[in-house]
């Protein structure tokens, strides 16, 4: 292979199939000496041995590979995330293993496996530099130590006698390095970089390599042979096969899952479950699925990797789409500021606790403290579907393998202690971590002793454990025994891994078994799909959700909004034009399998938990691969090396000969020739697809854009950290946030507008209350992320709320200085009669106070969310935020220059996007905080021209809403306005108003009642337009009024005193006046219009019941409102009604009803035995019973009110279709109706009955206020 490794040489292996891509060596560069690592944010108070210094990549082989270019800075930073560290002979110098991952721009990954060990420093220059640093350090600290006897320098921890700190000599001895007395050691790392995560195999290889360096005998071959072998001669095992290759001392085995199995995952899930415990792990897993910000925290790098990789493996068939940095190097801490979802791992410093950690944003953060077995979850967090059964199933699997589901913190602690044992086999195999504690301390005591150290080294080489040494058994057998144990434990780990993953995968297979049915495929070809990707809906979310069991909805409605779900669906759509994504292929084949097993028609969605049935097969296939090797790689062999170089020196990693490692072998082996043909075939295919497909650059660009949100930020560039790059990264974040805001607001509008268009009769509704809630919750998340981007200093968990509080403080100070001006526009809003509702001030501070007064909310994050919901409901979100940001000195004080909130142009666009949400009505505050107390204000508006100026009777009012009613409240005499407080009523539906008819001036003509929610500002109008009083109109002393929401009045409109029309027309007052007083001017509807009206009213009720329950709105309006069923039937009964005044007395429909009852009661005695007559008689009976019950009810309801109650009860009890024919055939009809009346036409009556029968299938629940006091 050429030195650059760019193209395979004539016989060399195509590097794409090689097991490892690079071998890397990192450590101290003797020429440049000690450079402090400023980026690691080091603390110079620490003693020099505890500081971190800059490490360098000392060598890497080969120089470069075309499709996986070597990124020197990133590799250096991840091999030694803390830089170099120094030790002396008295410190613990055990080798440490960890791994890392590099995600490239296109989302593909490379894995790194690192063994860090300590090597004696031979450079005189570095030793003297260290001595000098110590002298400076001690000089600085000498004074301060004498002054304070309790100085806690971190190196004191290693001091055996901490109490005696005053003795300076002792202190210096422990906190020093003396060039004449101490040996200095420095860390060095060897690393393999591979395309697939074969963690176990790489770990074994590196441990054997290190053992070769430290053992007393030189290794069988020079190290170059082994490194050359793994780089160029060991292939990747083909899918579904296992491979054996050779380390320095013993063979190493690795295996790869087949094409239909779950993809490779080599990190032991056992450890992840032990570290977190089952319950915690499932919660963190749910956070990852919902794309929150997840921060892992541990002292041990490998633990961070194990948990991160473990959890992301379990996501199958989905993939994490955002920033993924399981080990965040100290120099990249500013990445925690990223306002996007991320999964990062942070190394905790010894002795620092969680409270010291300053995190820029926590509103949406899941914090996982791995070492302390503890997690902090974000608020408002939906549970994973069937969580209890799911955890039960997982714990059964864990228990089979002897792992306690609650996690075993202690077990993992002893495992870390065991690392201190140099007995390699035990270290490798933490599962045998059952060495009793006293034996451990024994080793600790003897560690310094040279003889013991030699014995240990010997024991390590022979693989013998010291305690168990039994003289009777030969060493060989013992060795075999341990090796078997290791292999067995490893096999069990693999089996556990695959079984746990199967349980997780099975959950998704069950949940999304019929996802394909909801994928919307509209584009004809890939190009048109990619170009219009953003405008297109590609998954029918509403229909999918409507199919799911109720308990799944809170989780699923949020999950299908995530980027990982969107990408999964994108991949599905793309698969019609290109090769299917591997994960998708495996997932689809599993769904096929389920379908074959459940032959019955499309699986019914039930929330019954179905366990995973493939556990045994999955474990067997792995066992077969590990027991029987499919392939064996070439043995390491002598290379053509210069003699005399790379001489073996115990304890020192030799300088490798780069010329032999820079290129692959030239000899032709079977593996190569086998692959060469495959490679040629691939090449042909590639060229073909390049001609056929899109220009690949263009396509890449489309794909990047199509999936951009947060994606281009998937992996921070680890190499360049100049301020310019940080600024550029931040401008990317700003751009991403703005785009996300645009898409979220657009989505909220489309959903809502679609829904409201349906209310007006266009198209079909498809938003559920649940979905609305999800969208609003994700808007709250977005605002929190925007507010925490570029914060100077973080205060509290919610960045938005802390900004609001500081704004409030400043404003209130100014208010004290100058008394606050009144709101714009005139103070009161007058109606025709001069009675008014005072204007509500638009005030950001007032809305904050409302939220602060809500005792139900306990946290800042909760308060911020409540405030956002309230502002959204009041259509003031954009205006409020604009006001908040208009205080520039405050914004400058709180935010860094690059913060989103300080980018003028983006900020304006952002506020503009939020402004667009004012186009729709949200009830996201009223409907969520159902138990809070809310102040209301009501005003009764009489018609002054016709009514008495003063009334003597005692009026009362009762307001009802979807969540309850106020009960009867007395109104102070002649005061038409009243304020009251009660528990949230929800959307208001009816007002009952009445009086006791006392005194001389008792009659009262009411135009309407207005009621306003003083927190949200929603104002409802309840039109009346009728008299209340005995002997006037229909003699009613109380009326039930149906409400409608008034459109909010903009302030400038208030100034002009003009009112915007309400959303619905208020019920026509004319209809409410008795028929006789309808003057000739009012146009009477003709027969056709009346029949149409009935059809429309019934249709609306049917539609109401076809909506999801949470979306239904008020049934009362559909029954009793304008164009409701009662109104429509009144029109039928009024048609052709002889309405001449008899002796100037009004005649009402109710009079006709009472005449009919009188007739039925007198004819009751005539006996007839035919069946249909019997049925008719029972109908007569119930009709009379209902009418009498209404007449005898202890309420002063007028005749029209009684007719309303009769219709409502008849609808509820499904009796209307039986009653209509009775009334149509009763003799009174000829006296009271014209010949042409609708009720006297058989055809019309029959069609009316048929129409009314369509609502008999629904169970109608009437609002209490409609039928209060009527006992049937």
C-alpha cells in the first residue's frame, strides 16, 4: 500500500474491510517539554503533580486513510481527555482502559479504544522542570500554610496523617517531588481506531500489548509484527460470522451479528444496568427517546461510554440524531451551552459534588450521576408505555443472569477496587469480582514491597491468582480453569446483551407494528421529494395516534414529534429509491414476522402487554458463533525490519519502526483475493449509481438540509477552539434555533388552523387536545433553550423565569419612583346602555403575579411554563417577550455577545414567528390548570329604553362552565356589576339569571350578561333580549342563557369605541321574543329553510360525537344555542302556528303542548289491545309524565324555557322521535295550526322523525344548569 494508504496496492487488503484503521501512540513530547493545558481549565493552586499538561500524538500508523482521514487533534483530545498526568513511585499507577467515539459530518462513526499506562520519565529536562514547578509552588504556599493550619491542598488527601498538617516538613514531603529521591512517571496511551465497536477484542489486544512491554521476558516477536498484523492482516468478520486473530500471548475472538439480527453492540449492558439500576435506566432511556438534554456524570471515562453506548443501542430501530459526545474533553465545556438536544458525558473531578456543577440550562435536562446511582429528571415527563410490565419483563431477564434489577452499586465498587489488583485475568473479568475485602487491603499494604511486586508480575504473566494457589494442582490446569471462566462470563455478557436488546426492540415492534400504513408517500421521485421535504407531511400523526391505546398517548404524541422519528420515516420513504437503511430493514423484517404469526387481520391496538418471544433464539445464535470459529486471521510474523532498532527495554514502549507499519503486506492471501472481486463489483455499482442517481453532492446537500435541525451540530469539531470557531458554532446554533422556531410555530398554526377551519365546515379535523399540548410543551422547551443560550451567569433552573424575575424587580422599582400610568385607550368599555366592563390592563408584570399566586406550581420551570401558556392564551406571548427584551441594559447584563437574544435580526424574526400564533385561539392555560382559583367579573346589561330604571326584586345569577358552576349568587340590588372568585370553571357555557319577583317594580328586560375571566381576559357574552317577570313575555322569572366567546378587542379599536364582531353571531334576540310580538318586518323562514335548519342542527350533534373526547367543545351550545336543536324545533312548531292574540294574550308552543297532554290524559281510559296502540300508549304516558314533571318543578321557568327543557330531556332519553307523531296526530293541532303547517304534513313529519333518530346512538349528558330541579 502506498505510504498514504490512499489506494490499495496490487495485493494489499482493501482497508474498508480491515479490523482496525489506525494504531496511535500519545504521550509527552520530550522536545517541547511541559506545556500546561490551559484549555482543560486548570487550577494552578493544585500541586504540579495534580495539574494537567498538554499531550501530543507521538505516532500513528498508517499516515492516512482516504475515507477515514486521521484527525490528530480530536484523537489526541479523546485519548487523553485530561492531558498528561504525572505520578511518583508512591502513587497508584494501574493501567486504565477507556474508549471513545468520533462522529463525522455525515453521521457515520469511528471508535477508539485506549489503554493508558505510566512510563518512567527519562528526559532530564522534564524532571528538572517538575522540580522547579514544585519549588515555586511550595514557596507560594509556605506562607499560607503557616497562617492556616487547616489548609486543604488536594495532595493532602494522600497524606497518611492528615491531622498533623502544621508540621511543614511532613507536608512538603507528601506534596513534593525531589529529583534525587523520587522517580517520576508520566501517562502514555496506546490506541486502536476501528470502524466497528469491537470493544472486548480491542481491549484484550491492548492489554496483551502492554503486558509485552512490562513483562521481564521480551515478547515472542517484535511489537511491530502484532501491530502490523492487526492493522493490515486482520479482516472484519463478515456479518453473521466469528473471527479469531492473535494477540501477543493468546488468541482473541470477535463476532458480528448477521444481517437479520440486531446490529453489533459490544458494550456490556450488564454494567449499564448495574451502574444505574433498571428503573433509572428506563427513565433515562425515555428522556433519550424524547430528545431531551442528557448529561452523564462519572469519574470513569469508560463508565460514561458504557452507559451512553448502552442506551443508544437500545433505541433500535431509531438513532440519536443530535450532538453525541459521550466523553466531553475538559476544553470543550462550553458545549454544555448548546441550545439543542444533546447526549454528553462529563468527567467528574474527585471530591466535587453535583451542586458545584454550573450548568447553563436545566429546564429540559436529565442529569445522570452514574457513580452515585442517581438521576434528576426534567419536569412534565411522560412515562414509557406499559412501563411497569416492561420493567417486570426486563428484571426477569436480569435475574436469570443473577443481576439484581435495582442495580448493584456495591458490586461495581468492588470491581473498581479490583482494578488495583495486577492479576490480569481478574481485572479483565470483573464478573469474578468476588475477592473478599480483606484480601484487597492486604494487597494495598504490600503494594510498595519490591519482592511482592516481582511475585505479582510473575503471577500476572502466568495468569495465576495468588490467594487461591493450591500446590496440588499443576499451574497449567489452573490457568485453563480461569480462562474458561473468563470465556464463560464473556459469553454470558453477550447473551444478556442480546436478550435485553430483544426486549427493548420488541416494545417498538409492538408499538409501531402498523406504522407503514400511516406513512404518506406523495412524491414521484427522490429529487422532488428532497426539494419539497420541508413543506411535506410525511406521517399521518393524528390517525396514528387515534389508533393507539389511551395510556400510550402522552408518550407517543411527544415521541412522533422528535427528529429521530422524522429521520426514521424519511429513511422509510427514501427506501423506495435507494437501498434500505440497515436498521430499517431489520425492523421491517421483524414486523413481517409478527404479521405472519398473528395471521388475524390488522393487529388490533391493545394496551395488553406482549412479551418478547425470541430471547432463546437470539442467545443461541451468539453462542454458536463463539463456540465455532468461522474464520482465522493470519498469524503475526516477522517483518522485514532493520536490525538493532526497537530494542526491548522492560517498562518502556519502544519507538516503532514507521517504515514497516506505514504500508500493508504485499503477499497475496486468500482473504485479499476474495475481497478484491467484491471490491471491483462495488466500484462498478458505485459508478453506475453516480450516473443514474442525482449528482451526489447535490443530494448530500438536500439530505443535510432535509434533516438539518440540530444535525449539523451533531459532533462539535474537536480540533479548532479559537474564539472565531466558537462564535461560528454559536451562530450555527442561533440559525438552528430560529429555524426550529419557524417550524414549530408553523406546525402549531397548521394544526390549529386546520382544526378551526373544520369548525367552520371546511375539511376534516385532525388535531387532538393531546397533540396541541405536546406542541405547546415543545414550544416551552424551545423558549427555555433560547433563553439559556449564551447566559453569563446561571440563576435557578429556568433561564426564562429568572430573566422575567429580574425584569419584574427593575420595573417595580421604577413603578415606586413614578406611579404607573393607566392602560392605553379609554378606561371603560361601554355598551349601548352605558353599563360597562372596565378595561383589563395589558401587563407583563400582572401576568407574572397571577402565576406567582398559583400555589399549585412549586418550581421555576413550572412557573415559566404556566406564564408561557397564559401569554399564549391571551395572545400576548410575542408582545410580552418583546417588552421583556426591550430592556436592553438587562439583556446585556445577562447574556454574552453571541447569545441568540442579542442577535438583533434573528430576535426580530423570532418574535414575528411567535406573533403568528395570535391567529388562533388557545385554551392551553385554562384547560391545564383546572384547580386554581380565578377571579371573574360579571355585568348585566338591561335594555334601558324599555325597562324600569330601578327594580325592586332581588336578582341572582349562576355561572356554569365545562369544569363546574358557581352556585347561585345574589346580586346586590341595582348593582349590575359584580366581581367573584371561584375555582376555574373552564370555558364558560351557560348563565342562569333570575329574580324573586318581589316589590312593585319587579319586571326586568335584560339585553345580555357579560362575564370575564380576569386572569386570561376571555370575555363571554350571554344574549337574552327578553323580560324576566310574571305577567310579561312568557312569564319567566329565570332564564338559561347560552354563552359565546367574544373576540378580543385590540387596544386601538377600544380607542375608536368600535367592537370587533364576536366569533359566532349572538343568538337572534327575535327568536327569543314570543311569536306574537314578531312584527311583520322580521322575515319568517320558509319551510325549506326550517327543514335545512333541523338537518344542520342534528348534523352538528353527530359531528360532535365523532370528534375525540378532549376536542368536543360544548354540547349545550349545540342543543340550546343559536342554530341549536331547540331553536330548530321551535321553528318547526312555529310554522303555521295560529298566533293571533286571543284577548291580547300571547299564545306559546307550550300552550299547545299542555293542550295535547290534557287530551292524552282524558283519552287514556279508552282501551285498545293492538300492539302498536300499546306502544303508542306508553309513549303518551311518558310524554305526559315529562311535561307534568317540568310544570311542577320548583323553578320559575317561562313557557319557552319549559319547551327547551322538554326538548333536552327528550333528546337525552331518546324519546323525541316517539313524541313528534303523537303531537302531529292530536286533535288540538287542527285548532292551533294552519292547513299548510309543517306539522300537518305527513311527509315532513316522517322525515323529521328519521332525522331525529340519527342521534339516538349517542349518550347525551346534559349540563346540570339545563335541567336543575326537574325530576323525571
